[in-house]
């Protein structure tokens, strides 16, 4: 199955998806940030890339541009990997059940931003990450799988984020492989 990845930054989850691809091909890496580190990596790797800044554009036009690139690349499933923009309801509806995301918390806990600081502040003993289907509700679709890591004494949001990120890199390729073959 052909997968398109959307990202906005570093792209470490995209790299994990590319390096551990099984049962799927990454045929496009797209970004709303033309200078995202993940885009530079994908280009070096010889992957097809597409960047479109949404600045000064109606959201529908911006999304139509991304969508045209995804369709031209034959994309059947979209994997969000640190894509920091909300997809419109219309976009989600057109790709219903074919978009997944990785979120750095054990959903349904801590939807949205600052997940690690919130988990530490709550006194949680475990944190983790979730791969879920994307719906119109932010971080709200069916959870496909999760990985847990401990929260250790002295953890800061950064040290916890680094531990969770390693778990993300293991979990996401497995979940995407399962998703595309189900
Ligand atoms: C990850 O923590 C992911 O869970 C969240 O955004 C971050 C993206 O990091 N959605 P990267 O760009 O994949 O390195």
C-alpha cells in the first residue's frame, strides 16, 4: 500500500516509518514547513517530497494542493508524523478511516499539546504514546495501539519526551504495517 506522510518538523517518526517499512511504501513526504528538517532528510534519501506553506492561502486551497500531491503519488493511506496543523473536517471526511496519527500520551489522557509536562504534573507513574485513527475530533479517533514507558524520579518534560520518542519509533512502523494490511 502507498503511504503519504505529513510532517512539520524534525521528522524522526517519518524516518522510523521509512526505515522500518513493511507492507507499505512511502511514496510522498509532505510538509507545511518547506524548511522542515524531515523534508531535507527525505530529499537526501531520494523520496518524493512536497511542501506548501499555508501562509496567505485559504485553508481549503492549501489542503487541495496537498491532496493533489498525495493523489499524484498514488497515496492510499496518510500517516501524520508531527504534523502540527488541524486537518479540516472536509479533508478528514474525504480520507475517512485512511489517516492515522501518533500522539505522545496514553490516550484518552492528554490530548493536545504539552503532554509530558501534564503527565509529570499529574504525578503519573507511566507515560507513553498512542497510534490512532484520525477523526474530526483532535486526538480522538480509535486507538490502534499504545506503548508505555515509566516516568522516573527527576524526569523533566524533555527527558520524558526523549524516552517516549524511542517508544514512538518502535510502535509507529508496527502499527502502520498492521493498519495497511487489515
Ligand atoms: C512526536 O512526539 C509525535 O508523537 C508528535 O509530534 C512529535 C513529532 O516528532 N505528534 P518528530 O517530528 O516525528 O520527530
